[in-house]
């Protein structure tokens, strides 16, 4: 039985669908990017030469419509404020969260919403907050209709968690992620401690 999700999504330009290291994508939606190869769908990260990958990455980045997004510390805190709004609105139980310059990790309890819906909801609230605080990373690309390109990559990765051990492992992984990148541990007001799963049967935590 599924009790939670480990959700990961990137900022725009973080992990491209045809990245030689593998991706969870089935297709490449941009014809400019497609000339650098087909989608490299793979559950596991592929072992490749890092110097060759760096050359590929530099060339592929130039084909993107916009520069890749890298969140500053202030922008990351604003994203967190958006997540807090989204979690309150939908009564999400978020057990762990790391907001890094190029990607986000969350461990979220099972909900009546699908994992993909949760990701879209949180992306939307974070984007609203960035715009409201004039911190949207693509502010300079604002269109005449007042719309801004999304700061997020399309889609997400999701891992279904069906045991307490899997949830605990995912929480540890997410909490340690900033430290692995040389950043301090993160604490967010909307994160609630994991207190075990309800063993009475089918459960949604909301």
C-alpha cells in the first residue's frame, strides 16, 4: 500500500530530457533540443564520461529558449512560502523538503490528489509567490499579456513509498541533500514530523 511520495522536479534547464546520464522523459518537446539526441528514459543514472557530458551540456544549454534557472537563497525562501500556502490550502502533510538552486525534493504523505497534481499545485503556488514578491527568475522575459515563462521544468519524478522504512530513507535523503551540496540543513515551517503510518487500512493523510 502506498503511504507517501518522494517528489523531485527541476528548475527550467536543470535536467534535460535527452541528458546522456538518463532521464525519466519519453520525448523531447523542443525541436531545437532534439538535435542533441532522443529522450534517454532510464530509471537508473547511466555511467558516462563526465568530460564528454560537460561538452554535451554546454552545447545543449545554448539551444534552450531561455537561460537555465538557478534560484538564489532569497528566491528559495520565497518558493518555500509558496509551498506553505499550497500545503495549507490542500491540507498536505509534507514530511521533508529541500529547495536547492536547480531542483526541489519533497516527501509528501498520500493524499486524495495524485502525485502529479500535488507537484503542479505546489509549483503554481511557488510561482505566484515569486511573482508577487518581484523575485520571479524570468522577470525580464515578461510578455505583453503579463505572463511569465514558468521557472520550472515540465513534469516531475516520483517514487512511491509503501513502507515506514522507505519513508524514513526518503526523509533522510531529502534532509541530507543540501548538506551534500555544501549548504546548511533546511528547516521549513510547513514540514511536519513523520509519526508512522496508520495500519488500519487505506489511508490518506489530510
